[in-house]
C-alpha cells in the first residue's frame, strides 16, 4: 500500500499556515489598495495581474494575519469579503 501525498503541500510558522491572499480592485483604486497593504504589520510583496477592468493583487501571508488584512481593507473602504484565500502552493489556472 502506498501513501498518497496531500493534494497541496503546506508550510507552517509561528503565525499559522502560509497561504496566498488575493483581492481584485478597479485600476483607479490600485494605489489606495497598495497603501492599505503597506499599513500592515508584516511586509507584503504583491504580484499584480492587470486585466481590462480590474487589477488582481496577490501576496503570501500566514493564516493568523487574515483578520489584520481584512481590518486594513475595511479601514480604507474596501470590501473585505472580496479577499480570496487559497493554499500557498495552489495551482493558478
């Protein structure tokens, strides 16, 4: 009998599991979104994905930092319900 590997590997640290966070915004609001992320207590190294009507901002974080991100988004007027969470190593198709 062979052991099956989990479908998605995970990394854990003091702040929980390493995850990937993603939020989309209108291009005109990108600077405001990046300012909100810059106010966090941890460094954010975002990847930006531009489309015609939106910019998707993705960055790694730890699971215990999710509420801090949601709070920063709310403070700057963004809908924190639009924050997408996935495994750090999830395939992006």
